[in-house]
C-alpha cells in the first residue's frame, strides 16, 4: 500500500507562481519528480521538508517603557526644564539626555534655556505693570502712606542698595526693622516719623556717638506719635541705666547671653556684677594680679 498526499494539500499556496525548476531546486529533487508529484501525489515516505529559514537576528521587541520615557523627556525639555534637571530626575547625565532627545528629533532651540528665555521676555513685556503695582503696594504697606508721598519725602524711589543708604525712607525702614527685632511695637508712618525729625531740626546730626536718636518716653510702650522724643545717644544710654536696674535690663536676654556664672565660676548677681554685666570679683582679681606683677618688675 502506497498512500500518497496531494501536492496542493501539502504545500498549499507556498509555490504558487513558481516554476517547476524553482520548486525542484528548493526541494532538492528532479524535474520529472516534481511533475509526477503534482499529477499523482507524493508518497508518504518521501514527503520532503522545507529548509528552515535561519534569521540572522532575533526579532526586535519594542520597549514601550523606553518610548514613554523618551516622550516624557522631550515634553519636559520643551516646557523649559534644563538637561541637568531632567538628568537628575531620571538618574542620567546631561549628555545622555541630550543624546536621547536628539535621537527623537528635539534640538536645543525647541526647549530648555531657549524656552525659559522666551518666557522671561514674555513676562517682562506683559507683566511689567503687575510687578510694578506689586512693588508699589509693598512700599505703601511698609511706610504707611502713598507712593507719591514716599517719593516726595525721600527725594526719589526707595531702594535697598548702597546708593539709598542715607535716604529718609531707608533710615525709617531700618529703625522699624530694628524695633521689630527687639520686640517693640511700631505705630509711626513715614510722614509722622519725618515730621518729628524735621520739627526737632536734628535730622542731619542723627547717628551714634554724640549724635541724636529717636527714643521712647520712659523707654516704655511702642514707637508712636506722642510717645517718642529726640535725644542724644549718651542721654538715652544714661537714662536707660538709671531707670532700669540691672536685673530688669537682663530679664529678657537670651539664655546664652544670660549665664548664671562667669568664666571663673563666680555666681552672677546684681551685687557681684557691674551695670555692663562684668563680674566685680574677676575685676578685683585682675587688679590684684597687675599690682603683684608691677611690684615684681620693680624688685
């Protein structure tokens, strides 16, 4: 018994349109054999096997995660992030980020510093008035008057730079800031502050040493109209020592500056300390040591 397999069922449409010569060369048989198989079928014992097609490389698998990562990098770069910022986010160097986005067709002109520069120019043109209004509002809150009044008293706009250090507005802001740091209230506006100085006629002589300063009456209460006066720095210091004893002046000092003992271990108290806080016992010891050293040199 010699069962045969139809040629068309075995190979289907694989050899459609090809000549018998090509089929014979592919299957490794003669031309009469191909003609015989097409006419009568192929013996089961002689069914040929098609040669396996060897691929030089394995089919490439598309890494979807890498595609989305590249897409995200390009979007962030176009939004204005720099290569350094994107690299820190993904744990890569800026040069590697440049290679990835360049391969995706994104150039330096499409994003990064270029986009940020364009955005700054846009904001500078369209939001200049908003920025100016914001600065004017802050100045009016600080000085308690209109911007025109600030310019009139100060002789020009208020600036924090070195050029505006001696201006009335700068001096007012410094004194207000110092009072806030000392925990003292401030209820004066720039026009009120300027009027008090102009009435005293001592504004040009204000300053440390033998100069004048604005003090609170009795060194109590906030800086407010009716509770301030113009005095010399020396008068202010003398009245402060006279009106406030040692224990009152040192009451609100930070614990670091308010120590229970001096460097030599003497107990600090109003009796053992001078008004400036120096230990009288230590001063007596230093005086005695100097006397002893002087007598030793004389001998």
